C-alpha cells in the first residue's frame, strides 16, 4: 500500500485484494456491531460505513481485473 498526500487530501494506492479486504472488514463491522454503539466503537456512523463500503465495491466493479 502506498500513501500519497496531494493538496491536503490523502490518496491510498491499494491492490484489488487489499481493497476487497477493506470492504469485507467494513461489512463485518456492520454485521457485528449494534447500530447504537457503532459510532462510539468505530468512530464513524453506520451510514458513513455503508456509503464507504458501497463506494469501494463500485471501484472494484469498475476496475480492470487483477492479473
């Protein structure tokens, strides 16, 4: 994984497998942690986690297949 700081934003270069793992981890957290305690335990609300997981899955769908 590579981190790139550009104009105050942080871009992360990841492999397909790393990105799939991140999406899976978010999914597991959504399943395992109750909504009422989600933001306290994970530092983000449920809707933000669902949105991020959805955006990651969209990137994976649109990305060329991994070699």
